[in-house]
């Protein structure tokens, strides 16, 4: 896999890649059967990784780490190491599905409720044909079942695995079983199946570009989301201010000639 510039945002590495560059790297890796583990990072995941060593390790171990949230892109600019753009996980997934259809690749879908993942499979089958479907399974299982599920996924002989399970479970599952799964490309896609199935409506494009998707999600599910975003966004701002202050303090002073 080609080497990319990787920057650090609050001690979490992120690759300085555009959507197109990311797609090209993944396409080359799948063509050459070189396993790639992908992850996206948003403000909430960055905050949680500061306190969860297993989550942080599972992120750092990934081959590609994209900035899923616009807040991460803004943070990179504030820290004077700007990322080229946001590479949202759901957008990358949709692009990869289209690419898979064009190149005869198969996808395994893991996650969400049974009726949701079925709708995702039905939608993509209707759009691209059944040949892209390597298999699917809902995301409700016990820890003791994980190894057997990994074997089931491997047995599908798919090229791509999308895992729509909440964080940090999906990151740790993929980090733990990627060798057993042995698939060219594996990726956690969070709540993307809910959006693709139509259960959850995605924010308008202007809100996505303005970094307000979190606000749109809060309006959709205020009872569940307001506390999550209030605390994680506040902690993220604190971490960013702390990182910027440290950056300013360690900046080398100009040499003054006597």
C-alpha cells in the first residue's frame, strides 16, 4: 500500500487523504489482494479513544484512518496541519459499493437489526444486482459468538466487509478478528445501514458541509443524542484547546543575535 502523510490530532493519527485518493488506495489493495483495515474518526471517537485503550489501539492499528467528521478537518487546520477534506464513512461505503458492482466484487454486510440489514441488501441488489452480495448478518450477537461469526464471514469469500455496529465494539471486533476474516478490505460503517435502509434520514448537504450533522441527528433523536453530543463536543473542544496551547508553548523562540 502506498505511503501517505499521517498527522496527529490529540494523539490520534489521521491520514491526509481525499476521497478519491482513499478509493484509489483501496481499489489497488483489493486488486492485489493486500488486506486493508479502514477506520473513520469523528469528534466522539477521538474523545472516547483518550479513555479507552483498546479503542485507541484498534484505531492506531488500521491501515487507513480517515476524517469522518468535519470537526476533525477544522481541528487539523487549527493545529496548522490541514487535512485536504472530510472523507465521510457513509460516502466512502456508497462509493465502494458502486465500485464493487463495476469490478465484479462481493460484499458482506454485518450489523444493525435483521430487518435493517435485509433492507440494505435488498436496496443494493435492486440497484446493482445480486452478484455483489457475498452475505449478511445482523449485528446482535454475544462475545462468545464472535469467532464463529468471523469464520462465517471468511467462508463467504467476499472482497469487502462493512460492519455497522456501535463504537467501540466494531473497532475492537475488526482489530481482533481481521486475520481470521482474511478479507482484502474491512471497514466499520457505524449507523450507515440505518441511513441506507431509510430508517434514518441524513442531514441536508449544506448541514453536512457546515459540520452540523450532529445537530440534525439531535433533532431526530433528542432524548438519546443531546447528552452524547453535549459532553463529547465539549470534551473535544477542551482537547483541541489543550493541544493548541501545547503547540504554542513548545514553539521554538526566534534566535536573537547579540
